[in-house]
């Protein structure tokens, strides 16, 4: 059995045929995901080692465009190429369970960030028992 650091090392050296991996939409933009399959990012964050000159050409066009219907159309074309060539299977986890204490202030579910702890505060009280 490989240990996690060995799996990451093998992945970056393009020696892994298949593996499950998670990616969090930490900012709401298509580039957050599409940069994962950009050919020049191989051995960095292109863990699939995907190489497709046409895909790279389309992706490079998105880098110069503002958020717009034209850029969205390019992202749809890029996503379709990933499906067509079976590069990846993108899926989602729609449910999150969170347990919070009453003295935790400011908790709200964020639309894309699964971790909101850095936005919270704790009510100051001395009579709480641990």
C-alpha cells in the first residue's frame, strides 16, 4: 500500500492511472476548475496529466476574457472535451452536516465554501463549563 505522500508524488510524475480526488470551489469562477487540466500545469496541479493542444488553446482564450457569455461558452466547450475524452468524472456532494454551539456567533452556510470557521466568533462568557 502506498502512503499518501507517495500517491501525491506518483500522481505528479504521471504514474497513476486512476484515483479519486476532491477539489473545493474556493472561488466562484470556472477557472477554479479548468486550470486543473491545462497541459502546462502537468506535474503541478494537472494531476490527470491531461495533454490536449486544442483544450489548451481554448483555455488560454478564457484567460484574457472578462466574466461574460463568451467566456462561459468556452468553459462549456472545455467541459465537453473533458467528458468526450473521459479525462475526469466531476461530481458534487450536496449535503453538509455542521454541529455548532449556541455561543458560536455568525455561522451562516456559505454557497461555495465548505469551511467558514475563519468568519466566526465566540461569545465571551465566563460561566460556561467545558
